[in-house]
C-alpha cells in the first residue's frame, strides 16, 4: 500500500519507477529531501571543497615530482612513524579506555562526575599545552623521566614519547564510544552467562567483549584518526629528527615553511588516502558485523 | 527439595523481603504472584544466587547453598527480557552453558552440537539454529532462552516474568507449552508473575506475596476460593469490597444472584458483554459503593439507570486490623 501511495505522490514518468520508489518512499519521518540536501551541502562546504583543493593543488605537479616528494624516503619514514605510533596509541587506548568506561558504567563511587569530566579534558586542552607538560615530565631530567633514564628507558624525543602524547589526546574517543553500549548491554546478559556456569573471564571474553566490539572498534578508529593528524602535542615531545622522530604532519608544516606548497600537498594527499583507506576498512568491518547480527 | 528459611533482604532502608519461609517439593510448578515491589523477583534471584540475602538460608536438598556462587548452583534461569547473546547464533546461545564447562567436563564438539539441536527441537525451533536472536520473534526468543537454560540440565528452573513481554495470543500458547514441558522433563520450576490468571492456570501451588511477605501459599483452587487475607482476596480474581461494621465483605462478581425482592439495590451505571454474561458496573444505592456484577446473559440486558437487586451467594468477611482472619462462609 505504501508503494502505491508513494508512486501516486511522485509525478508519473518523471523518474523511473524503481528510483521513484527508493527516493520517494512514504515515511512517517518527514523531511528526508530537506535534511539530505542540507547534509550534502554541508559536507561539501565543510569537508569536500577543502579536501578537493588539496587534490587540485597536488594535481598541478607532475607525477614524477609527486612521487619524488610524496614518497621520498624522508616522507615514507614520517608516514611509518605517524601511522605506527597512532595505531599503537589507539591500541593502548582501546584497552585502558575500555577499563575506564567499565568503571564509569558499572560502579558508582564518590567523585564519579569528576572522573568523567577528567576523561574529556584532553579534548578541551590546547594540544601544545599537553605536549609541553608531557615533555617536561618525561625529559631525562623531568619528574618521571629521571627515574626512567637509569633504567635505560628514553621517552621524550623518541617514538615512545610520541605514542604517549597520542594516548593522552586519544583517550576520550574510546571511553565515550564504549560507554553507552556498555550501559545498554545490561547486567542481565552477564547474569545469564553466570547462571550458565561461565566464569568472570569467560563472561568477559565471550559475552561482553564481542558485544561491545563494534563500539570499541569505532573508538579505536577515531583515536587512530586523531593520532594520525595530531600535530600540536607531538612536536614538543618528538624531537623532530628527520627520518627518525619526524611525524608526517610536521613534515607538511616544514614544507610549507619552505614555501614548497606542492610538496606539502603531495604528502597531504598520500596521508589522506591512507587514512581514508583505513577508516573505510573499519566501516566495512562494522557493516559486515551489523548485517551478521541481523540488526 | 528447595527450602527457603527466614530470608530477609534490605536494599538500603527499603525492606525487600522479611522473614520468608517456603518449602518446594521436587517436581512442583510454583508461581510467585504479587504486585510490583512485593519482593517476588528478589526472592527468585536469591534462590538463583543472583542476589544475596542479609539473613536466612536457602537449602537445596538440605544443603545450604547460601555461600555458593550462581555459577555453582546449577540453576536454570530465564530472564524477563531473555538476555540472549546477540552476537551469537541461536545454536551458539543454546550451547553456551556446555561450551564454558571445564575441559574435562566438556562434551565433545559433536556432542554439544547434537545437544543444541536436540534442545532446539524440544522448544520447536528446529532449523533456526543458524539465525541470530535479532532475527527472531519475541516468542521464539523466549524459547531460545528456555533451551539455553535447559542445556545445563538443571534440576531447578527459575523464570522471571517469562511471558511479560509477549502479546496475548503467543502468551497463551507458550503457557500451555511450558506446563507440558515442565511435566515432560520432571523439573522443579518457580516462576514470577504479576498476572494472577497466569499463576492460577499454570502453577501447582501459588505463593502470593505483598510488601516483602508471603500472604498465602496454596493451590490455585485454595487461593481463589479461600483467600486468607483481604489482600489475596482482592489481588487474585475480581472482587467487590464493601465496607460495613468492623470490617469489609468481599464477594466475586459471579457469586451474585439477581433477585426480584430483598437483597441490596444496585443502580446500574454501565453494562457490557463479558463472555457469557452481562458485566454490570454500578453503585450500591444505600452506600454508593462501586460494585461489579455478572448477570447471566440469558436474562434481559440491564440498562444504565435501571435498579437491580442482588444477593451475594458467597462472600467473605474480613475484620479490620489488628487481625485479619477470614470468617468465610455464607452471607
């Protein structure tokens, strides 16, 4: 019935039937045309046009020049460092962010609101402040660094330091994406597992973790994406040695400072494509998961 | 035999249960019936080990299981919202209790698969083992939850409002089916419900609870015909309550004769058909107290504004506090 109504609403012959059906499906949720139009316009204005100019700029240089700059050994080392440390930091955040989310959802304790607000603080803090604070802590003569130094652990000015900075700024993503799902999971599922004889560990690994997996993956993806693009907090703690502790965003800024705009965009394009591929892959995994669960 | 001895439970300052004593024979089908907040679910959860009593004991065949964890009590529990594992297939859900057994107790893979299939056949979900819970109807999910609970071969099956989330038709079918299953498997079962019709239809014995106390334990017939307290009389079945003198008189809508003379006069307010009767809603002329009466549909339908005269065939008199012992009998 809804189909006939939808077709009656669409001018006959203007659109092929199937398209008319998809686009003009009668729904209680009004305003699809309006909201979808706004969404497209907004995304175009905010995301697509700025990104397109990068590609345009990069297209201005020849293929050889693009490869020479965008895939130079220095650039490749920077990509490796950026993506590697971002992945490591996102992984650390996945583990500890889950723990924090768990505590915030499952227990009530005095000062819970304060702890919850602390989680969001890395969002609000200027990243340079975080970078400077972390550097002074982990430098060989810093509060924490002075104890690590004798043990032969160097944090500041190494990739370990970069990872720590990225862990700091990526923490809220995992906590905030897992929290609602964990709350929604409900205690009864855990109780059901317990009545069936499962130990706490079995309940966690077989029931809870798979259920919050998608949310955890989303949090991981966001923390990862943020880490790849992070600049402010990292440049202070990384030491910025080309080929060793130079992250890709810094390389872009370096290029810009030398007025090598084309080179900067070449690196940006490579980074963007790589990030997009990773995020696309994660979204695809999520979609497969959703379809599997019949939701 | 399941014995509950003097169980008390408080949540903060709120007393959920006080001094509960109950004995359940093997093979019995028991209903815990009461309004929300009566403590029935708390009692069920304490028996399962999902909640712990402040004082008192739970005995399984004479053994105190109060300190045993839920996983070690070997009790089948069916949750109100099913609590199925959404990321597992139906068959994986059913097999979960076998999969998590310690390796030396765990059946082989093939045996687990066969057992899951057998259970799905038992709950009439053959061939749906590969589906996910999200792809099933409410009634089907309920049966998956039941099969999952039965997989660990519990002696005791506990069900928390098992039909609460289902629509009326499915509910009725499932009820009959559950009673058969209970008999067939020789289980001892306890289920919680706030639906008195469900309790009376299914249970061998009904435990009526209110405000954390047991009001009455008895067969459905005893509970319905001889309610021990005003609460039971009012909560189980439809009851007219008429106050008078030092107490109140209770009578069922269908325990009323319409007479030509004498009796009490009732001013008819509303009439509708209820099965084989006319349900008359009205007020006693003398005291203007609200009453509901069933009049045989063979008699002419009363009209709003009519006055009919009634005599309760069976009634019960309850005295006001301090004691509320029934003085049942003929009016």
